[in-house]
C-alpha cells in the first residue's frame, strides 16, 4: 500500500491507496492523537511526503538524506509541531 501525505498550512492530510482512505488532522490535533496507531491498521509499504511550506527541501529525496528540514522563512508559516511530529515518526518507520 501507498501513503501520500500533504503537510499543509492548517492541516496534514493522509491518503492511503489502493483503499482510497482519506484522513485529515489539524497540525495542533496531531500533537494530541496517536496517528501512527491509525496508520498501523494498513499494510503501508512506501510513503510520499509533500512538505515544502517554507522549508529547505527542494527536490524529491529520501527523508533519511534531507538536510535543512525546517522553516526557513518566519513569515511563511507558523511552527506548531504537529507536522514535524508526522515527518519524524513516518521517516523512522517507513521508506519515504
């Protein structure tokens, strides 16, 4: 199975294929819930993360090799921490 993640300004969206499952959580809610438990219900093999809101990622790259993953421009977005948590936990468990 494939998991696509879009890290947006207000929320993080998850789409699991081929089941066509769509989940969406606010960045603040992701600090409170166990989203990895929900994802563990599926046999996810590979993950794609769209995480480019003012950060240093400028190409498609395995998350193990990303450098400068952080908010570079203070006026681009607010740091909440939910998206960072998703990125870190997903990168530790899955091929991304």
